[in-house]
C-alpha cells in the first residue's frame, strides 16, 4: 500500500522564477529540471529530507496543471504517495468506487509510474500515487 509521502506538487507560472525562493530563501537543493510531455509540464525537483517539492509549470493549454493555474492560480496542486504496486492500488480504488483521473499508470517525472485520484474523492485535493523504478 502507501509507503510514504513522496512529494508535494506546486503549480507555478514559471519554474525559473520560482526556483529562487525555494533554493535561496528556503535552502532546498535543486536536483534537476525535466520536461514531461505526457502531462504537458516542466518540473523542477527540489529535495527536502526524504521528500521532494515539485514546482510544476504548464507547457501547453488543456492539461491538468494549466487548467488548475487558469482556475485557481499558483498554489498547492497535489500530494503524492509512494506505493509499492500502483496497479494494485488502482484496482482496489476502482473496486470500491473511488473515481480516478487515470485508471492505468502514466509516465511521470524521473521515470516513475503515476496515476491521480479524482479530487472529488479527497476533499478537492489531487492525490497522486507513484511507483518508482528500482535503480
């Protein structure tokens, strides 16, 4: 099931402009910046302890992140839970009637498999499940 909180996703208008606050003011370490075409975003990965902060910049319209930015502005987008088997958790959630945005895993950042639960099932918070490949 759920192992730990893997990361917190924050939607921003500009990754480059936002990085300064998180690195210089808060002292977080920037691991890398990655473009993810599946989700239409640019992501800056910042490390704090064993958890990541993801700064997420939409790269084109019509994506989850761009819709969020247009409707709500910059801010907390999701909490991601690391799981040991993403297919098992998605099957279990479907079986008990929890609405999902993704019923099958998608290609996420840093080579992980990810899927989102619909926010209507979790107090209007996007919940992401992430299964990382062993490296």
